[in-house]
């Protein structure tokens, strides 16, 4: 299996953060690397770019959930920390899709699957998920799909 170019980019960013003595950014990049290494050890595999993207998506979702909890607890200091971590993680994701691009992908997927009701949503999501990985919030896309299938 070939070495992940995304993991190389993360490694290069870590070295740059070390040289710049940016301890906060370095900490976030080390968290990313630790999560990658943990999954590789747990599953006894070497992650490819797609698997690393899945992991980064999961890390962002976790931080968004944390932000909601911290906002309820009125802990703005922790909210800011989580926002910084999300911003840093997103640097390694492909550029996000625009709303128009997402709508176009949804319309194409609905046409391709012949979906006519919410029961067909799984088929549509199966086609869209690989295209959206790291580029859009799948939960929000699910809401858009439901609105178009009603």
C-alpha cells in the first residue's frame, strides 16, 4: 500500500509548526497524528487518504459536539480552543463544496438512483457520501435530501 499523501502533509505541517515554535498548532497536529496512529495500531493497517479524511471528519464532528456543550456551560475559553482545533484540522481537508455544488450533487444522485421518497434516502446517501467526504457536513446534506424527496 502506498504512503498517504495526506499523512505526509500533516507531518510536514508538524515540522513547520515546530520550527515556528507554534505550540498550540503543534499540539493540534500531534492530536491528529495520535488519532491516525491509534487507528492504525488498533486495526493493524496503514491508513490511506480516504481513511484519514474519515478520521479528520470524525474529529471535527467531535469538536462541534463539544462546542455545543461548552456553549451551554458558558465556557467561552473552551469554545475558542475547539474552534481553533477545527480550523487547524480543516486545513488538511479538501476545499468545502458550495451550496450550489451540493444541490447539484444531490439532484444528480436522486436522478441516478430514481429516488422518489424518503425511503430511498439510503441509496442517495450511498452515492453522495464518497463525494462529500471532508467537503460538506453529511448531516446537513441529509436534511437537504429529505426536503427534496418529500
